């Protein structure tokens, strides 16, 4: 009698690899008025006519605030080992300061207990863009004070939930706040002011550093920032394109990596901004020491490369997804992971976001066939595996996203989930990619 041969994935990941999925509060929770939650800048922004496609808001979203138990079961059914989510600051401090709202804390405590009961390790982001509106009214991230308010909020969370959260992430994608919130203005708070934008960059990093400090003073736990990194390649072989790509890389990557990991802002970017810029003027003595407080883990989010022309513009070299800003280039995952390890040393890395939107619909047989997502994730995981083999200390990988959700200015038009959400009924349907991911996790490889 022959024994069944166990399935063997050709690309095996290290034992205990943290297979995960990612979400954020405003994008999935809904329940924006429940249990004492305050207003956030995304409530304001999404209610402003013309800001979000179809006038969509996060008022209901995937109704996760009410359905979190079912969503936890779904995560268990997928076999997830890690779940990366965010805490809505306005649920904890409705006005951005002062004593915490117990009912807000209780929600996250229940969520965390549910994760632990199901053997899923939580990773909690403190700030995923839903700034309390009251703090925006007081100047938002343009005000240095907001960094100190953030540190207070972070400390509240460490004290309340530190026993349940092994890994904290401070600020999600400071670059996106800078670029989308303050340069292009297509995200909240919808400003177009380059001088303000880079001052905001500094204050977001200061907030990160102050939170790291607060964790060290409060107790155990690991902490790090969540940075979206874009490999910047010259669009042609000219020395001009090489130089332009180098500066572009400064604005996309080094502006956020260097201060945290080396204690310095990149010279070329500071020179380009100018000594009189609000940002450079806003760097106080000691700030870089705070910002560079040693971290335990670096969260990397990879979606797309950028090709930079000799004139400093951008070019397309690969097919794009439904998100016009996203070129599909799995090699970029390898390039960015190996580059971080090469340039900054062997700091533990988690990939906290990677994914794409696909035009998903429910077929007559009730299934959702997102073959494009399966191919995308397989190719990006293969690139991540190669980075691991070449020495990158990659611990875990989180697909963006667990569920279809409110994709910011795109509203509900783009579907990024492993799990389809029928917004009319809030029914969840595992897409083909979810079934595929379950076998990847079970096989510990692809
Ligand atoms: C990232 C965000 C996340 C989601 C994905 C598609 O920039 O962190 O909330 O919108 O993009």
C-alpha cells in the first residue's frame, strides 16, 4: 500500500512564516457614529461633494464594526497567522485628546481577544489616516503639537492593549499623507501646498519617534513604521535620467527611511527643498534623535515601481492594474526588499501591504474568479522568496486586503480584497484568490 505523498510547495517559506492579510479602520469598520466615536478628517472629506467617486463614504463600509466576529471566523478559515489592522484614533479620543473612550477601547479588546482565541497574531497600526477632525481644526499635521497628541494617544493604547498586541506600527505611509493629502490634494485633508506638505512629513516622523519612545517607557512590544516604498528606475540610459531617478528616490524612499534608520534627512532632498523651506525651518534640535530611536521591525508596502525620465517626469514600462498609478512589476518587490537590507542593515522586515484591484463580479455559479489576483500574488511572493533566499530577514507577508473596502478617493469602485463584499447585503464570498491563499498558507509556500 502506498502512502499519500504530502504536497510540497516548490518555493517553501521558513517555518513559522507570518502569512497574513491587512485592513484599516476607516476602510472597513463603518459604524462611524457608534459608541462615542468622534469625527475624523475622512468623514469630513468624503462628505464633501466631488471629493470621493460616486459620493461614497465610510459610514457603512464593510460593516466590520458589527460583523467582526464573522470576519474573525473567516480569517481562521483562511488559516491566517497574522492580521494587520488599524485602530481608529477618533474611537479612542473623539476630540483627539484627553481620557480614552472606554467603548472604543472595548471594541479593539474584543477584536484582539477574538484573534488570540483563533491563534492569529495581531499587528496593530496606530494611525492609518483617520485623524480626529478636532485636531485638524487645530492645524492637523502642520502643527507640531499634533505629534505630541499622537504620542499621548499611542501611550494610551500601549497601556490599554499592550498585553494583547505584540507588534505596533506607528504611522501608515507618511508619504501618502504628504503627497495625496497635501500635494495633489485628492486625499483628506485635500490641501495643495508643497511648503505645508514637507513640514507635515517632518511632523509625521516626529510623531513616529515619540511613539517609539512612549512604548519603551511603557512596556514590552515591538514597534516600527509602515512605509510604502517605490523602487525608482531611470526611464532610459542617459546620465540625466539616472540623476533624476536618484532625486526622485530621495523624495519617495530616503526621505522616510533615512531619518528613522540613520538619524539624518537625505542631503539632496533637503537641498532641493531649500534652507528656508518650512520643513527645514521646522526641524528642532533633538528631533532626529527622537525620530531615529531604534525600531524593532520595518513594515514595507510595495505596489509599484516608478520610472523617471531625464526631465524628472515619469514613464510607464509595464501594464497597469485598475489603479492607474500601479504598474505591475513583481521584480520591484525583490529590488526594494534587497535594497533596504543592503543600505540599512539586517533589520527585520514585514511586508504589510501588497495587492491589486481587479474587476471582480459574482458569476452565475456564485463564485468570484479573480485569476489576475492569484497571478499577481504568486509572482510577488516568488520575488519576496528570492529576497529571503538572498538574505533579507523577511518575517511575514500581508495581502492588501482581507476584504473589499472603501478605497479612499476611489470609493467602492475598486475591489482589492481576497474576500468579495456584496455591499447591498454585506455578504462575504471567498474569491478564487482566497481559496488559493489558503493552500499557500497550508503548504507554507507556492
Ligand atoms: C495603500 C494604503 C491602503 C490601501 C492601499 C491600496 O496606500 O495604505 O489603505 O488604500 O494603498
